[in-house]
């Protein structure tokens, strides 16, 4: 009985200490950090598939390092894989619900897919979280104002006029 107050204080101290320790950003594995750097260099060089390969390898080495998902999403968007990019952004948001870059990136990918109404939802969420002056809010607003870009050229658009002539 006389140890109960000491045990309560000690358990409270340990609980607070462990929650503070878990709140810090994780440090990536050095091998994963090297691969992330290689992937970012490949993205800058205009090689998104090479970047995706580097990021996926880094993710296999250190799956707890959340920023890899943002890099993978950016590379997937540049490769034209907006659906895959949205999945990576959502994985980031499941780990960090208020990540401005993930909310904005997902909104831009949604616009590229043509889901402008859903992107507006992301924009309103960003406005509530970080305001109008936030860089991510402004980027998403610009993407929404541009609207979806038509990427597919249909066969009907390039059909020649059919004319029958006599030889």
C-alpha cells in the first residue's frame, strides 16, 4: 500500500515520456535516405520511372518513413498515374492527417483525373487548416482554376474527311 503513490507517479512519468518520444519525426534509415536522394535527383532529371524504382526500394527498407510516400506520389503523377498517386497521398494522410503537402497534392491529382468537386473539398480543408496565404492552398487553387487537362486524343478527333474519287 505504501508503494502505490510512488508506482502511480512512476507510471505517469513513463507514459508521458513515451508519448513525447513518439511525437518526434522518425529519422530514416541511412540506406533509405540515400535512395530517396537518388529518386529526387532522377525526378529532377526528368526520369520518373527511375525515381519510382528508387523510392519503392527505399520504402521496402524503411516503411515507417512517411515522406517517401509523398515522393512516390509526385513521381507517379509525373508518370501520368494519378490514381496511384492519390493512393500514396491517402497513405500519407492516414499517417499524418494534417499534412498540407499531401492534401494539396491529392487535390491536384484529383483535378488531373477530372474530379474537380473532390479537389474543391481538399481546397476548403486546406483553407481551414492553414489559411489563404499558405503556399499549398494557393497551388491547389491555381490547379483547380486551370481545370483538368485533356490527355487522351480520340480516334474521332483525327479522322480524315472521307471522300470517294474516281480513278
